[in-house]
C-alpha cells in the first residue's frame, strides 16, 4: 500500500478522474483482475479502514465499480432492448399517426359523401313529389280539355241563344214590364193569351221580341228559382211567374192564397226578420210602421 499510496496521492486530479471514470465501459480484463479482490476478505472496507482511511474510500469506490459493472451487464442489454423497443414504438406510433390521418381523411370524405347522398336523396324525393304533382295536374288538365271540348256544342248553342235574346231584348223587356204591371191577378190561361197577342203586336210593329216568350227567361234567375222551390214554392209556371212578379214589383203585393202556398213560401224565404201580423192584433199598425221604417219584411195575413 505504501508504494501505491505515494503514486495515488501524487496525482492532483485523482478525485476528478474517479468522478469522471467511464464506469459504463470498464474493460473485461480489468474486471477479471478485480474479481479476486471481490472475494478477498481482506479487501472489505471495514478491514481496510483499520489500516488506512484513504484506502477505505478507494476500497469502497472499487467495490462500487465492481457492483455497478455487474448490474450494468444485466441492465445494459435490457436498456438496449428498451431503447430498441422505444425506437420501434416511435416508428409504430408515427405509422399509426399517419394511418389515423389517412383514416380521418377517409372518414371526412365518407361524411361528405353521406351529406351529398342525403342532399341528392332529398332532391330526388322533392323531384318525385313535383313529378307526381305535375302528373296529377296534367291529368286534370287533360280531363278539363276533354270536358271543354265536349262543352263546345253547348257553348255554341248558348252563344246563339244569347245572341237571339240580345236582339229581342227590347220587346221582351216591354212584354215583361206589361206582365208585372197588369197581369199579376189573372189566371195562367188568360196570361198566355195576352202574352201571345203582345208578341204578335211587337212583330207587327217590327219590334224585336222572342217568338216563344217566357217571363223566367227574361227577368228570372235559375239559382233564385231553384232556391224558391226548395223554400216550398210550387214548381209550376204560374207560381214561378207570380214569384217573379212579386220580386220585381215596386208595389206591395196582394196574394190571393186559399191554399196557403204563398204564405208558406214567404215564411220560409224571409224567415230571418219576418214579422207576421193580422188586423185583429193590437198595435198592428205600430208593428207595421216599425218593419217598414227599418226595411224589414212584414206579412199581413187574413185581409
């Protein structure tokens, strides 16, 4: 120890060399030389300490290197394997990240395609509804055109009839005025005879008039007449002419009505606001005045 001590203590960088020693790469031949010391009982730190405290530190450092080398030989391969595994993991993670990016791109593309598909399907459904609607409209238009084609004959006849009525308007209105003014109280047979003589008089005076005169064709409305019939007006020519005279007259009509047909018709037609009075009732004059003043219908019975 004495020769070695002089050499060690003569090295000023001993502590630095010990601290910076490359403990990870100790040559195998040196470890072979140190192997007998590891098993030597005299090279125990406590034993060496008895001889020299400085040698005690050196002994502990040598034994530490022996232990470290033994551990490094076991841990080194595992550490290398760990490094390789970490390298492989990094490569795999890089590939995984790349594949994830590719997968996301594919998923985005699929999402876009699904959205485009939904848009196209909605457009298809909308177009299908439009096609169905157009088909129905076309079918209705064809039916309408066919129906209008069938109405051509009737329209032609109606046009000719209306043209004749327009030409005969002067005489027909004059005859209708005469009926309203003078023939309301006469029976149907006398009315027809009188109307026939008036038509002949019109022709003799070269006044245009219908050859077959009908009061309902001149001043009547088919819609109004149909409603009157629904309201219990008898559906005969005289009753309809009487109703036309009543509706067009400016005077208060006096109805000779033994069967109460006109009475029932008036009650039904003017049900809203109609006041029914008789001369035997008290204050009938006041009721009559009130109805006339307010423009409401009034039926005076049993005159």
